[in-house]
């Protein structure tokens, strides 16, 4: 496998979400879906496999964040905008 580095943020998110090393490896080695981000995040890529998606910088081979692919798997801390919307209602 090509060497990838992980930001502190990505490692923290993987640990917080109890993502298994083999899930991360699958995203890096054999993703089922790969697509680019736009706007201020242009140049970043999302690599998905199973229940996990990685936000990566393909140029530097850096994993920037680890998220669940489905919002239903996210915790309230993963989606602060939901709490903000509920508070505004």
C-alpha cells in the first residue's frame, strides 16, 4: 500500500468513532466510491468503503478526516448544524 499520513484530527476522529484499521485500509486501498470536493475544499477527495468515508489530500497522501458515510450513523457532535436548527425553531 502507498504510504499515507494522518492528521491529528483524522486519528482523533477514527478513535472517537471506533473505526477499525481494516475499514480505513479498505477506503485507501479499494474504495467503492471516490469523488472530489469543491469550493474552498477543491483538491480534496472523499474515498468511501463500507460505512466509512475518508477526506484525503491525494497530492500529499494525507488523510484529513474520518467520517461515517451515512448521516444516520453520526452523533450530535458530528452535526452541530442540526442542534442549531432545532434551537432556531
